[in-house]
C-alpha cells in the first residue's frame, strides 16, 4: 500500500519532519513499502523508538537551553 509522508520530507536519522520542526513520524504514516511477514511490526516498533527518543532529546535540549538563558 502506498501513501503517507514522503521519505524525502523527513530526516532519516531522527524521523523529524523537514517541513515542520518538532514533528516526528513513525510506523505506517510514512510512505514506505517493504515485504510483509513481521517486517511491518518491526518497522513500527523500531521507528517509534527512534522518533520517541529523538523527540525526547530535542525537548531536553530546548529545556536546557531555556534554563541556561
């Protein structure tokens, strides 16, 4: 199935949107096609972990920056 957020519109190392800063994507919302047989759930879990960690790191950095100013 095709559709979703185009991969060129996100940063592949954080899964953050290149268009809207601070917006992170994971799982089937992305326009990604691959083989079935457990790979979809693996992608959902792995991309969710990456997006979540990236969002947390960004929030922590923003909080630290605000506290120092």
